[in-house]
């Protein structure tokens, strides 16, 4: 499983492809796991594991990893950004 445990995959399934407010992982945590998976396996395989149609969502999440650390801290699912 390319460095991802069964628990990691379960957490990913509960965090992507859903609009539930109580997701287990943040977008950044999903991105880190997807990037780790991509080191040794194809993202298409991860999409199949977590129930996504294609890699577009995972690729967008991986792109978050290039953000500044202060911005990454504020990334969350569907929340409006408020002035600090």
C-alpha cells in the first residue's frame, strides 16, 4: 500500500469525495498522503482505493503543498477565510 496503512486509507475515504463537515483529515493531510502514495504508485490506483472518479481532486490538493506554511494552516474543507 505504498506506505499508507489500512487506517490511512480509511481516513482518506472519509475525507475525500464527500461533503460531510466531519471529515477525518484536513486538505493538507490528504495532500501529504497522496504525495506519499505517488512516490511509488499511480494516483489512479489511490483514486480507485478511495472511490474517486479521477485524479483531479487529489492533484488540486497536492498543489496546496506549495503554499506558504501560514496559508497551509488555514486550509480547511469549505470554510470561509476570515481575517486573522
